[in-house]
C-alpha cells in the first residue's frame, strides 16, 4: 500500500493538486495573519452607531424626562450620564480597534462586557422573567468586575423599569416588546460566555486570534473555497487515479492478486482515501502545528454553540441564510431582523466544549470524503473508456460544486449540496448533523452496493 501511494505521488497532476492544497493553506494562514486584525466593517458599524447616538441624544433625554416623575430625578440624571458614557466607550472602542484588536484584546473584552450589562439592564422586564443584569450575574460581577469604574449607577438604570420603562412599554406593541426580549437574551448569552471564560481562566478564541483553531474556522466554516471547490475535485481525482492505474498496469497486478472483485474495489477505495487524506489534511496539520507552536494550542475547552437538537433530529434550525453573529468560532444564523435592520440570531443553541465539537464535525466530513471517493472509484472501475469515465466524473464534480454554491440546489434531499462538517454541526445548514450522517451513510452503501453488483457481472479491462 505504501509503495502504491508513493507511486501515485510520482504523477505530475497528483503532485500539482498537493501543491495547490499547500498553497490554499499558506494563503489562509497569511490571510488570518494580515487581515484578521483589521476590522474595518466593525469600526464603520461602531462609527455609524456613534452618529446615531448623538443624533438621537436630545430625543432620548426628552423621553426620559417625560416618563420619569420629578421625584426620581436621580434616576434620570444617571441615565443621561450613561448615554454620555456610551458615546465615550464607543469612541474608545474605535480608537482601540484602530490601534489593533490583538494588542488591546483585554481592554476591548472588558468594555464589551460592560456594554452588554448596560443594554441588558435597559431591556430588563422583571415581571416577564427578564431579570436585572446585576441579579442574573450577581456573583460574576462581584468576582470579576468593579462597577465603581462606571461613571453612572448601573442599579439606577434597572430601577428605571419601575418608574419609566413600564410606562413606555405599555405604549409599545407586543412585537416590539418581543424584540426587546430577544435582544436581552442575546446579551445574556454573550455575558454567559464571557463570564464562563473568566471563571475557568480560559482565553477567548475567535475569528481574530492567531490560534490554530482560527485557521480551521476560516478554512472549513467562514471561507468556502476548500469545502465547495477543492473537496468535490476529489471525485474527479479518484477517477483519474483509476485511469492512471490502468495506464501503469498496476490494476492488472491487483486483478491477479485479488480473489474477489470486491477486493479490487476496496483496495482502491482505501488507497485513494489515504491519498486524499494526505492531500487535504497534511497541509492543514502543518498549519495547525506551526500556528500552535507560535501562538499556543489553547481553546480546546472553550464553549461553542451548536444546535443540539440536530444531533438527534433530521431538521436543522430554521433561518434566513444570513449570519447574525459570531460567538467564539461559531456562526449563528439569523431568524429575522430588528427594527434597526440588524439581524436576529437564533437563540436555541447550546454550548459544548470545542474539542467535542471537532470530533462531531469530523464524522460528516469523513463520510462526505468517503462518499465522493467511492463515486470516483466506481466510475473509474465500471466505465472502460477513459475519456467517458473522466467526462462523467467531471459532470458529477461540476454538479457538486454548483449544488454547494447555488441556493436553488441546496435542498434537504440533495446530499451533493452538503456544507462542511463544521457548519453542519453548528446546525444552520440545509441538513442537520443526524440528517447528513444518515444521508451520507446511505449514499455510500448504495454506491458501493450497486458498484459491486455491476462489477461482479462484468469483466475488468
């Protein structure tokens, strides 16, 4: 087996594909290094918020004066102080981001925690079960924060619900109040993650870090080149390897050694699967080792949010196909929009440890690889004419690429449209995790069964 794999790598086309895989990995590492710290879209979004805050400042002051009784002037004054603080904090975030996220990560995360506490306090609806942030995270605030750093009284903002917001909320529609509750839940989930990391002394790993897991996130979740283009090429590559074996007469040798034709099939399935794993994973492993040695392998115990129901259900969670949020290394898809046009993230996700997530995501990834390779091997063995077999394989490869790219082909019945194992495990793709595992397993069984059935009834050339 080793000698056969070695002989395949003597082929120029296979070496070229390996080089292309290495180039993709090098490019991804370079992309993370160079552009991961330049958050222009985030900076522009914050700047737009600052403009909006300043524009609406006077109206908010008027509103709070209108709905707050005079005897609670202290609460009104604290709210006005908080609005001034909000503008200052957002301006500070812009300055820190311009100076470099990685350089100012700790300060930015601290401001982010305070901002979420602030908004959660404003959206508290105690009577409906949406408690004050200082109560929900009482222990965490006492252990990890110093609220005296704030130039306003956070507890006073929560008291505003009783004397002001209750009057305002009575004039809001049920839909608006529901949106406030959704925003509250998003902030609560964000704070739960932040405090979990602090409590367990874990360093955050996200799309900005130089972690090896950030590399995997970009390669198999955020940027789709390798998943949607490179992996489907393995169908055609598998067929080409069978053609190459015929040309080099190694197929004749295997036929002489094999007692059954099924052994010929499984032999090439194992050889080409091994070769494909080398082409795909060796460059990734080298990138992971390099980035890990340089920056550390921390983050394997960090939480990542997935749709746990998808592990035992055939249905993924419903969404509109737009990314609403990224928490850590998990993409969260939108289920709708706030009145501000910001997307609403799905709230039904649950945390698991990152290393468990990697193991779960590897299963559909491996099954997808076996499915593609079994197709290519079947075509190469069953179609005698080399030109026709390569043409058929090319058409299936093209259909796979289009299925992964065009929304019209991304149906729950088209296993060629499957996303990466990473995104499938997160739960927002057209197949749930269980659906993809069952679908791919069934596809592999059908391809191998039909191939062996036909193979046993014909002579191999």
